[in-house]
C-alpha cells in the first residue's frame, strides 16, 4: 500500500495535537480511524497517542474528563462537549486476560507493539503528515488479512476480547484471519469465559450491525466455539435461519439475536441487556409463531396488545417468511389510526376502579385487562362513562371483587 499524502483530520483533532506538540509532547493519530480511512471508510473519530502523561494532558487543556486515567486515557472536550481520546504512550507490565496494568514513558513504537492486530498499529502525524508502520500493517491491509501483533497466543492471553475483535474485523472488512492467528484464537477460545458480559455483548452487537454479511459473522462465532460458550441458546439454529439474517429489513442486534435464539430472554439476560430489551426478546420467543389474520383489524389490534415491544420484530420476521401476507400494512394502518392498544390508552385507570369499590391488588389489573379487551374489539368503546359502567356491572355481579370495607 502507498500511504496517501494526507488524511482528513478534523480541525479539532489537529488543534489538540498542535497544543500537545507545542508543549513538547510527540503526538500521533492512531487506531481505527487511521485504519478505516486507509480502507476508504469515512471515519473522523481519530484518537491521539502522545508522550504526555495523563496529568500533563490535563494541564495542557482547560476542559477534560478522565476516561481511563489509570490506563493513560484522557478525554479532551471540544466546544460541543464531545470528548476526544488522548492516550499516553504505554506498554503492558501485567495482564490477566481481561485487563492490563500499564506503565508510561514508552515510545510510539512501544505503544504500537502492544496493540492487537497489525492493521490497528499504524500511526499518522496530523501536523507533519508522516506515517509510522513498524509492523507492516499496510501490507496486511493490502492482503486483507487480520494478523496478530507479535506472537498470537500471547496477544490473546493478554486480553481474550481480542479473539472476538478478530472475528468482528474479519466480518466487517471481509478479511481472512491469518492462519497462525486463527489457530491461536481456537486454542484460547475458552478464555472468553473470563470476559464480562457487557464486553461480549458489545462485540456481538457491533459484529451483527457492521458485518458485510451478518450470516458470515455468526458462522465465525459458531466455528470458533464462541456461541457455545456465550450463546448456548443458538445451538439449534439452522443454517437456513443464519442465512436469512441478511434478508431482514433492518440490522437490529436485539432482533437478530432473538431470531437466532431458542430462548431470547435467556440470551439477552446473559448478555446484560436492558430490561426493555430482555422483555422484547421474551415476547418475541413467546409469540414468534403466532400469526394474526392480516385482513382483520380486530385480530391485529389484539395481537399488537399482546406482543407489545416485540411487534416490529415479529412484523420483520413475518415479512421475511410471508412477504405477501400484508401484516406490515395492516399494523401500520392500525397504529396510524391511533386506536387504544395498551392499558395506558384506556380512558380509565386503576384509581377509577378503586373509587368504584374494588380492592387493591391483582383484581384491578384483571378488570383493566377486561376493559382493554372490550376496547380492542371496538375502539369506540374507549369512553370514560361507558367503561366505568362496564366496571360497575362487573363489581355488582361478582361481589368477591368488591372491597368488603371495614369490619362492623
């Protein structure tokens, strides 16, 4: 590869580099933005590596935040309060497969030598427009190879997340993982058990959304044994389902994970997803084979009320399996009409039912569900007086539902 004479470095990044250089600290652009621009991908999120220590960085700039001072990283805030990462040249002195203890005072070449893959170990000087590529990452970019920096077993044992990063980069750029690197990843894959769920989730989600072919990314996790360790609910997924990932109408990692998993709730919970995402996955698993009649607005309204947050996911799968069924159009029409679909859409609430004499507890929810069913049947029934009258009759016909009041 012939390096371009210049990279499109944002002005704010150049200004940060200039101030550090003026203070006597060698400073270079490093990381993914350098790699992406060399590959023709637009990426202006350039990180900086510098000879300045975190304390010296903080003295050079009035507004900073400590993004990871113990690891040498300071965020320099621009006028829009966006942080730009500036990290001290460093070398690892101790690692345990999840995190590293570093020391400062290293050179740029020392700093590049501790990185994961050669394609991520290329540096560019934003002011002098010079390049530094001591590990020949440019050749690997040309060859479309993911190659570990140095000895691959050692690199992976320093941080087992690098195994998953190798799979993500290979899928994103459609690169091949160099054989020694791949063999080492297979030998060390059990180490990913030590990683936090959050780090694994981020790699899995990023991989699904950035891969040139999501199916190829999933297969790479399967082949190396990563799904068996972290995503056991994918054990029964068929090759046909994996292949269909790239036909989904959107690259949504929660949808894609739910589609592949036998128990999306368990998978998303293990990955420490949000409660809303876990609930969405649970509803997807429960209702994935429930098909409303797309020609019946009543049926679709009832279906939407049951599936809740998973509705868009299930519509996406329906479009994949039955593109001519028309469910998507009916769902859009029902939603656009603004008809009530949830308990919160009802013209009455729990306080209204308490005022009728119902006891606090599950009975309130049960009566509200009955009212919602009435409204789903006919949205015109969502009228306060009529719903209260319906609830009053239910209370009168079933005395056990009423508050017995204080003892005489």
